[in-house]
C-alpha cells in the first residue's frame, strides 16, 4: 500500500490522481501496519500532489545516520564507519512533500535519503526481527546548513539540520510488501533539473534492519519514529568547488518506486 496524508487524514493512494480516505485510523503509521481489507475506506476522490501533507505528523524521535553510503564517505574524505554515525533532527523541522524552504545561510545543502517509519514499539530488536517493526518507507530531504553544522569541532549536526522545513518527507508511506528489492531502488536529486545525486540504495553501509537493531539497542523505538538512513555522494559540500542552494532554486529528491519531493528555495 501507499498511504499519504490529505486534509489531516490517512489517505490510501489508488493511482497517480486518485485515492480514498482511511476512516478507521487517525495516523498513517497505524494504518500502514493493517491489512488492506481491515481499512474502512471512503469514496474515490481526486487529489493533487501539492495537497499532500507530511505522512507522519508527530514522531517521538527523528533519528538519523551520517556517512552511510560508500561514495559519500569517500567524497568527504572519511573512513567508512564501523558502527552507525548517528544524530537527531528535531520534529519542528518536518515539512510537506511539496514545500518552500527558507534558506538560512549561504551554505545550505541537499541530502536526499530513504526514511524508515517505525510501526510498533520495541527495544533490543534483532536484525532478524527488525522487519516486523517497520511500517514502511518514505523519501526524506535532510536539508543542512553547513555553517551551523561545522561551526565548532567536533561538528554539531542536529541544529544545523533542524531549521524550519529542513525535513520534508513523503510523498506517502510505502509499505514494505510493495518493494521487491530495496537495494535496486535509486536515489536521484536534482537542482533546477540537473542531477546532482544518483545512486542505488545498495551502497548503504548499514541496511535498514541493522539500523533498527542498532538504534533499538539504545533507545525505545515508538510507532511513527523516523530514521533518516543517510545520503549518497553528490552533496554540495562534496563538490570541488563547493556548490549550494540559492534563492529560487527548485530542488527535487526522488527514490524510484517511492515517490518524489519538490522544494522551492526562498530567502
């Protein structure tokens, strides 16, 4: 299933223009762990992508991983991590899949990522059991202010990645049964139509099951928690010379089979 959020209600996507309101669940993450036959659906209605909201509205935690793609670690000249390199984003940074993003500084960067949505609570989850705790996948943009992130040493990731609208997600949650081979899906980021990131998810150093297991060994995961799983090479900070987002840029972040985010950069 593909479940979006429209007019503050879970919304089952039927095709690129139509869907049905889910009437017996209040959140996307709670609807996603049900069988489709158990959902009470409204009439078929037409929708526009610009109307869709962030699928998960109130995560208890937004967890994130850096340096989780082989090529990205190389471009920023860091060794591959032996354990996940983690940080958090704050929930106030969440934004809709079609949104305007206010640029807070001259080194505002893009990072398109696979986002995991947790479906049920758990601690100390094994990698083998991790799929049972996963509600589904989304596309996420981990927009980053590099000046804030690298203002001190060591770097301080969380605040530089948590300005208003610095975490667009969506356009819907895709349940795991819809994805045959996650590693074959491809991340593509474009700025004004020009591709700046393009890589398969198979480049991940730590796969989703490993990340769920690792995070749950430290914190209790709750339904609706989000895990940003890292970005591949092609970020602005990785270019030589560095390249960053400017006023009026159109940024798109897409993962094949999972959908696309569209962001207009404003000052």
